[in-house]
C-alpha cells in the first residue's frame, strides 16, 4: 500500500513544479492590461461588478437581469419589474429581490472559499425574517466550475450536530432544507455559464451609446477569461502546460478510460489538500484576529471613556467591547435608554487574503427579529435607518458611516484627537430629536 505521506509530498512537488512552469510561460506572453486585474479584486468586488451589470436599467426594464435569469437559470418563473439589487447587504454576496414577489440569494465562491457552517440556511432565515415565504426564496451558487456546496452550509443551526467541523461532519444525509429547495436552487458557474452569458447575451446586445456598459462588460469578460487562462493569447501556453502534465502524469501511455481515472484521482487528492489548506487559513485568521484584538484594546478603552461622557449627557447606559475576540476583532458600541437602543458596529478586515486593512462601520438599532417598518417610508425615503435587521439577537438595522468606511487609521486618529467623540455626540443627539419629533419608540 502506498504511503499517504509520500502521495502528499508527490502532489506538493507536482504543484510546485507546475507553478514554476506556469510562471515561466506567463512571463513570455504578449503585453496585456486589464483594469480589474490591476486592482487585485476580491470576492466582494466580483459581486459588486455582477450586481452593477444586473442593475442596468433601460426604459424602465432590466434587460441584463432578465437575460441572466432566462439564460443561466432558465426554468424559474420570475417576473422582473422593480428589482432591488444589493451586494453585501445582510452579509449576502449578491441579493436580488422584490417585496412580496421573490428574493434571489447569490452565494459567490469564484475563489473557492469555504462555505461557513449553516451559511445558506442562515441567509434563507434572514429572508424569512424579511417577510418572504420559502416558495419565494431562490438560491444561486456561483462557483468557478460546477460542484455542490457542502451539506453543512444547508443545515439549519437548530438541527446541526454540535461537534461538526465540516471535515468530519456527523450528518450523512441531505438536510431537509436542501431537499425543500431542490427546485429553487441552481449552480451557475463562472467558467461555463457567466462567461457564456457575457459573450452571447450582454456584449452583443449593448447599444452603441452604452459605451461604459460595453467597456465594463468587455473588461469583466476579459478578466474572467484571464482568471481561467482562456484568453486567446494563452492558447500556446495552455498547450505547453497540457503537454507538461501529460508527461508528469504519464498519460500518454494510458487508454482514454485510464487517463480519466488518473485525472479524477489526482483532482480528488488535490481537492483534499486544498481543503486542509483552507482549514489552516481559518486557524491563521483566528490568530490574526486575536492579535488585532490586542492592537485595538487601547481604542476600545478610549471609546469606553467617550461613552461614559455621552452617557452622562443623555442619561444613557453604555457599553463597548469585542463581539467574539477569539474569531474577530469587530467592535460594538451600545447606548441604551429605557425602551430604545442605538448600536454601532465596527467591522475590520486585514487578513492575508484581503487587500490591506478595511473597515466597515454601521449604525443602527438591535431587535429580536427586525427593525419596525415605522422607521421607513420606503427604501429611498428613510426616516432614520435604511436597512432592516436580519439576525436574531444581533444589532443590524444599519446605515453606513461613510466617514470611517475602509479607513481604520482615520477612525483611530479621530478617537485620539476627540473628533469621534464630537461625531458620536451629535449623532446621538440628532437621533434622539428624530425619535421625539416622530413620537417613535425604539
């Protein structure tokens, strides 16, 4: 029997040799520039690009969204009239919805990141809390090439095994939720489906005057072709890499059936290796979070001092701390007064797979299920907040604080020099006035 460690080392050597050959051949390619390539976009940026395409509106219609549904999904009977398209709202990569009609959840995994435990189930629960019935909710999984999301992502938290770590999940049957969504779940791949949609449906149908739409679609198509090494200029390189793998795996000596068996086995081995690499990445991200908590502890303490002063001014109970110090350094700020509560969340990202430090800061109110609709007139005419809460027990009824978004250094600087205290004081004072004027309770 072959030693598993020897097989692992053999695969690592193959990957290393292939990467060196790939880099060498790529350096010989003709000059090529793509703006998206140069920006080193992440998964969120891909979702925003796709959302922007789907939002294209012409004479009150949404031809790209309609063509995406008809071309990539085909058998869902969804009538588009006034869609609301968002990216990263409610933590969902891409969401298309119309109240009372439909909600399409898009889970983007172009870079094959691991699906979190209960992830799809949680998204469905959020839409239920928004008032959508299960038969109105649809799920689109967006991997690079076709594969099923793991069963843990479909498992509802109350039904999940306590010891689950995804790699050794005790659940060995299809979750009930996955079965109930069998007709409302689709796998749409970037390589096979979205590339073809861009080529056949989007670019040929761009009107001559829609210069920016056309160039954006062309850049995105070229970016995806580059990501999958499908650009015409890559053809010679791909042929050389194919010959290289034929030689390394000794495929020339095999029958067609034997070649397929060897390739499937090799793909399975490398996927197992990739799974373990992703597990290690998760543990490193936790290490990063623990270190980041230490870096932010002085600012948490300064915010607590600021809150103490604001609490005295408005007779508020105040609190500031980290959500989950072992997994993230996200901060929360809470200000309570009798029957209402104002919260601010500071989400910070600076993991190795992100392009530098980013911060996303929101302000809102927590409720058990959702922020009451009396705080809105409609999505464009907000009274206080413009998004509903979605996670039970967590304070999500947000609007952006643009002042600090993606600017953790600015946030730290303004905590130090007193500007954050002035900002927070004025914000709390204005919200209290609005609540009083409109006779709202929170």
